[in-house]
C-alpha cells in the first residue's frame, strides 16, 4: 500500500505489532525516508525501494522520530543505508548508544536543516515522550513522533516536567525563528493521529497543561 497524506507526504505502510508507519517525504525528484520500523512480514526497505525506483526518486536522507525500538530498529536502518548508499542518515545525538552498529551517521544536537529538492526539511529536538524526540517539519506539516498532545503528560514518565515545558516552548518559538513558517497539519508517525487546519500555537498552549487522569 501507499497512501498520500499531504502534498509530498506518503505513508508507505505500517509495520510490526506496534504499527509504526514508514514515510516518504518528497519534493522535486528527491525524498527523505522517515522511521526504520521492526517488521515481521513485508520489509519497509523493499516496499520503499519499489516506490522510489518506479518513480525515479533520489533518496537523500534517512531520518527518525525517536530511538525507541519500534521506530528505530538498527538493522532496518542499516538495510536502508545498504539499499540507498548515497543517502545520509541524520539522527539526534541521543541516538548514539542505540546506533552504535551503524556507520556514517550525521548527528545533530538541537536542530538540523536539510534540503529536499530545494524544499527545507527541519529536524527539531524537543524531548517529552523520550530523550531523543525529533520533530520533523516539512511542507507545512509536522510529525510529532509519539507525543501526547493537549496534555503535559506522556506515556513515558522519565522526562521531567520542566524539560517538557521547555520542549513545548521550543516548538512554539521555532516557526518564528525560521521567519514565520506556517504549520497547519500534524501527523503521528504511527499514523493514528491526523490533524489538518490546526492552530499550532493553541495546540501547544493546551499541551503545557498538566491534566489530571491523563
Ligand atoms: Zn511508538
């Protein structure tokens, strides 16, 4: 299967019992691949390859939302590197312990600005669900990994509240810092949350609130 979610944003499929999406972010003949899921049936590497080969797309980047194993399975990442030897694997620094088996990793600390066919692709480090949370901003959309939205809480309780608030602030400032970028769509990488026409600032204001029960 392949499903278009927005201009240049395609869900290739969902993988493993955790149902993690693998995504193609495309512009002008080039693309990035988002998430390296574990899989039991069809391989995301084979499915992505079939699509990019059919359309003659150049794979420039391999990127990932956070280092939990359902999203970041090192052998899947390695297989993508082997299949697309000219691509660049770009990960937040916190991935290092889990990415030891991988070669040629480009690490960043806070922000990475990449370029797909002339269109910017931003990676923004902002931990809330995990210590490697990497938000992906492309063509007016944002992928927020496994963030719970509209609440300060998260499934993973290990990131302290002050760090979460700082991360939310960071995301709220980011569109201004890059000159007034308009984020109007939001997707989870599991492909179980799809929001269009969002008020990004308002949604993040709500996310600062520590709601009881959730
Ligand atoms: Zn997940």
